[in-house]
C-alpha cells in the first residue's frame, strides 16, 4: 500500500486534487461570488464605523483626544497669556508715568521761563538803579565845582592884562580853566546856550523880564548865569532875562485924549 502511495506521488499526471466523491470535497465547497461582495461591504461598513468613532483632528492633522483647555498646547499657552497681560499692564503703567513726567516737564519749563523773565526784570531794574546812583553821585560831585568855573569866566571877562607878566599869569589860569572844562566834558557835562530860545521852566530860571518888540514874548534875551546839563539831568538851571510883551501903540492912537483926561 505504501508503494501505491509513492507511485501516486511520483505520477506526473496526478493533480493532487481530491476527487469529487471524496468526503473532503463535500466539506469545503468553493465560495460563491455574492458572498465575496457581502464581505467587502461589511469591511467598508466596519471602516466607516471606525472613522466615525475616531476623535476629530486639529488643523495640523493631530488627533484631539480631549478638550482644548486640557490639551498640552493650551496648557503651554497659559503662561504666555499671563505674561502678555502683565506686559500690557506694565505698558499702561509706563504710559501713565510718561504722561505725568511730560506734565511735570512742561511745568518745570514754564517755571524756568518765569524765573528767567523775573531775573531779566531784576537785572534791568538793578542796572537802572545803578545808573541812577552813579548819576546822582556825579551830580553831587560836580555841583560844587560850578561856581569855580563861574569865577574863572568872570575873571577872564574883567581882567585886562597890560604887561607881559600879567599876560603870562592870565594864560596860566586860563589853561587851568580850560583843563577843568575839558574834564567836565569828558564826564558828560555840557553848558547851556539859551539865548534866542524860548523860555523853558524845566531848564531856565527867569530873573528879569524886559518889555520889547524886537523879540517874541517868552524869548530869552540874555543869559545871566550859565546853566549846565549832565546827560539828561539838569545840574543847574540857567538864570536868564526874558522878553515880555511890548507897549500897545495902537491903543494910544485910538484914544489920543485919554492921557489928557
């Protein structure tokens, strides 16, 4: 029997298939075509069911297994949100401080301008007071010297030297007089020349008046004592003689008998 089996295995015509009448052929019959289609349909349904039960994915394709607040990305973003909020608060605080500093700077600038204006006014006032004190000191110093100059002028007009010795003496004190006048000019003293001008009580002092028709009323006819000015201040008023209104000749002509009556 063993030889028959070996011979069957070596037989090239043998296909190795079980005959139709054998019990094995009856137990495993070939699957029909409609059963294969049902199997593919079941596989597709199972795949769709698995896709439906799968959690949704985010924009990057990663599957979201829980809520967004409990995800690792949300947990990592929480510190950044807190830092951003803190940075915004610090920004607002710095903005408030900057506004306060700007207001304080503006106030300090205005205060500086006011101080500068006050200092400029103080400087001008003190400068004016200094000039006024200097002018007063010069006036007090020069006034006692004016009579000395008057005496020199009287001597020059009255003394008539006759000899060479007298002429030398005359030239000597005239040189002293000239030196004094030049010194006064350097200080700023200038003499008045009022003759022919209108009388001004701020500059002149009228000692005499003379009725005349040759000059207009109020005109200074003669200078009796010279006046002097220092800058814009009068050191001494000029003593003068002023022209008054003349006698009315017309009135005497109209009333020829008035004198007789």
